[in-house]
C-alpha cells in the first residue's frame, strides 16, 4: 500500500494536472479492486470450508457456524477502508466536480481511459463526452479487456462509480429519488408517437 500513499501525495500537490488526477485515480482504483478481489477470494474459501463441514452435521455445526462468522468478519476493517476509498473515487468519476473531462478533451480522455477504437467512434457519434458517460454508464475504460458478467463487475473505475451510485441510492430518502418507471423515464412507458400519412 506504499504505492497508494505515494500516489495520494502526488495527487495533493498544487501542480497536479487533470491528466495526473485521472491516471492516479485509475491506478489507485485498480489496486483497491485487486485487494477487494483478494479478500473476496479468502472469504469464499472460508465459506467453502464451512459448507464442507455442514455435510457432517450435527457433529460439525458449531465449527461450521464459527467458520461462516469468520468469513463475514475476515479483514472487515480493511474491506471498509477499501470501500471508502473506492467510494470517493467513484464520486470523482460520477460528479466530475474538478472538470477533468472538460480539461482533457475527448481524445485525451479516451487515450487515458484506454478506450478501443470501435467504442471511441461510437462514443463520439452518441455524444458521450463526460466521465460518467464513458465510465459509469457505458464502462468503456480498457474496452479490449475481458470483463466479468457478475453484477457490478467491470473496470476498476466502473466498480468505483457503481459503488458511488449504489451508496447514493442507499442513503437518499426514497421520496427524493427519481421514479425510473415514470412516463418518459428509463424503464417507464414510452410516449406514443402519432403517425400520419403524408
């Protein structure tokens, strides 16, 4: 984690550019996601061992319960600190208060995010110019890499943005959230188009 501390110190310098900020965000998020994946793998192994013990119940019930509890608490403090760091970078991506996308321009942004040529052309045609469009909505970062089909999995910046959006939905009172099923909304009924013969 020394590299993370070094990157954070570089990011706090007054001479840090938008390019530096985005590069640091990508590197930190990648490192955090790798650490989270490692913790998940260790927890999964503990749960697997608990399931194996469950086959011999009632004699192994206590040991299996203990192992399942260990899997839930395994490296919990580290998990929470990783979550908080990813959450802050996710907010940086989704909100872009620093104006990173505007400061860099589309081509430099696409180069830094390593967006492949086909996705780059599609993004240009569709008008996706913001970090939230390119990363949080369409997950175009490092587009040539293989992705997991798991819910919320994607590039490191996408996972951070996904976490930020999920946190926003979780903490915002329900009456303040927009209704996705309202007419004209994403999942709502589409407005009927009146067709006329000309």
